[in-house]
């Protein structure tokens, strides 16, 4: 078997000469990576973590909302200092809406909303904060 060692040595010398030139230059390679699977897995994990963290918040939020509703209701039904009690006054209610909730609310099975007004202008003028806009 005969081998042309001179040609092989020349090719090897060329390769050895290219190595330092290649090491001295910056090489930019375009690499495409499909990360959609990893992104969807991370999104799913984030959603699961949020759900787990929200579980203890449910009762706390419900209690806070209940407290806010009860406080607001109490503030609307308790007379402020300086209020005028009119036990004999005649009044009317224009009902705008009526609701019948599934469970009783403060002992009532039906709830009405609307406009409350006195039937007599004299009653309105008795109030310490009476103004012409109240006499409608």
C-alpha cells in the first residue's frame, strides 16, 4: 500500500494554520430553539401556583366583604347625631325594584329599593337641614 504522505502533510499544515485564525475570530451561529413546550409548562405551573395561593384568600375575602356590607348597612340604618325622629310623619315609597332572595336578609324575604319621600311639605320644613330642594 502506497500513501502520498507529502500531500497529507500539506493538507494537515493548512488545517493547522486555519486553527489559530479561527480561534482569533468571533463566530456567530444562528440557533433556533423551540421553547413553546417550556413556556406552556411554565404558564400552567404559574396558574396552578396562583390557584393554590388563592385558596386561603377565599374565606378572608368573603369575611371582609361581609364586614363591609354589614358596616355599610348599619351606617345607613343608625341615626346620626342631630337627626330628627318623626314618628307621626306620613311618608311614601316609590318602589323601583323588588327582589326575593333565596335566603332571608336580616329576617326579610323581600327587599325593595326606591325613593322615600314625606307626603307633607310641613314635615320637610321641620327638619333642621331642610332646603327648597327637599320639598319636591
